[in-house]
C-alpha cells in the first residue's frame, strides 16, 4: 500500500527551529543547588520537541502507566474496562476530538502549551518508555499476573491517540500488542483513522490473530469532507480499502461509524455506509453522531464551510444550537442504522439527559448504548466472542 503523504514524519523547518530555541532549557536561578538546577533542566528538556509528525512537534513526557484497568470505555462496550495508550496527544487533528477536554488539566500538557504558546491540536505528546511501562504493569515484581487462560477480556487502544498515524507508531503499537498477547490471554481491539492499521496486522503472528480485532473509523464516505474535519488522517477511501483487505484475509473486524454528520436522507446514508464497511463481515458496529464537546460543533461547522461544503455545514448549524433538533438528529440517525445493522451487533453511542434517557432506554434492544451521568446503569457489558 502506498503511504499517504499526510502520514509521513516531517522534519522541522524554520518554525521548528524557533520553537526549539524558545524551549532552550538552560536556566540559572540564584540560590538553587546544583541538584535542583539539574532537576529543573531535566524537566525543561522533556518539553523540547524530539521530532515532528505531520508537521506537529512531538513531545515525550514521563509516565508511570500506559495500561488502564478501570477505563470508562467499558460503558461504550468497546472493551472490558482495559485500555492502553503510548500517547496523550494525537498526530491527527480532528475538529470533533474529545481528548482536548479530557487532558487540558494534565500538568505536562499545561506546561507544554504554556511554554510553547501552541494549542492542544498543534502538538503530539508521547509517553516515555511505553514498552517498559507496559511490561512492568503486566509483570509486577517480575511475575506475569494475567496468565489465566479463562481470562479473555477485551482491551482497547487507544482511548487518546491514533495507533497507526505513521510507521513508527505502527511498529510501536505492534510491539505493545505482542507484549499483551504473550503475557495475557486478553483479546485486543484496535481502532484507527489510518489505513496503516493493516501494517500492524502484518506484524502479528498468525497464532495470535484470533485474539485481534481491527477497526477503522469512517464517519463519512466523502474524502473531501473527511479531509476538512480530520486533518492528517488517511483518506476514507483508503481506510475502507484497508478494512476490506483485513476482512478478505479472514481477520476479525468491527465497524466504527463516527462521527455521523446530519444528513438530508439518513436512511439512504446509513444504507451506503453499511454497504461500504461490509456490515456482514464486521463482528460489531459502533456509531455516533457529533457530540457537544467544547467547541466541537463550531469547529466542525467552520471547517466544512471553509472547505466549501456549505450544505453539510448548514445541516450541522441547524442542530448545533437547538437541543430539540440535536436530539431529533440523533434519533433519526439511530433509527436509520437500525434498519441496516442487526441489533445483536449494533452499538449506537448516545449521551443522554434526564429528559431523553427514557426514549433511548426503550430502544436498547435495537442497539442504543446510553452514556453520561443520566444513563444510570443502562449499559451492560457485551464482550467479544
């Protein structure tokens, strides 16, 4: 597969040189001991970009964990509460990204943004020594902790970043998967917006493939629309081709139709998307509309308008500031997909309020998955086969 130029690692230009200069860790503080100065210098050194991916500076920060055993992603039925990630800020920049609202209070993210004057969407943040940290968590005190053959729970990657943005990340993800496959009996669910996820599959030995589940996020079928709101990602057409390649190899796959923009004809759109991802070959299909996360609606609308997708931008504008219309948009989208995706494999993710929870609860049998503080205990675990 020819590598998309957007997915290659780029070298810094003059702007990168200026950024490096602004992050020069040389400091002199009167009265500070040599040890304290060394500690301060070491901290600032970690805030210097070590590389550039898709034109974004890459920062490496200390971390004591890459494995989370109590993740909220279990509510989305994507896993059994287990996730792993080697990064905190993605190589891609999506207008609807939820990670920004989650990590702006992170001390390292705050320091990087303050030191550089950049926005969260302008940086890539990777965690230091992720393989070493992962193995430590899987083998506390040097002994494997999760070797029970009956323990086939599902772990998901990544809750924060794309796992296949370029070949370096492909190799890193594959190595982390191999560690999990060798030290546990868990199943691994991987999701990406990059066709390079197929390269990860190539690095997993056949004896482990029955425990791997691959998915590509495809909320739109239009390469241009995707390019407008998902900067740096692989073309949707290439993602679909990669998904088909994985399916044709007989590997386990799932669909992730997200985010679904408002459509003039939701039923026709759902039918086209279901055909595109080959619903019959997906073990499960997740779907989700554009959610209100910070400036997500405004950023997505503006990106569509600037790119010339005025009709799509107008449809989004009609629901962005009207709660009732936004709810109807979610329901119409959900009902359209229930006609083309079997209920047993459909998971429509919906954040509910006290007023709307009842309707969605009544439709759980068709695949509605209730999220948010008003969901209560509606969501129940549905593990991979």
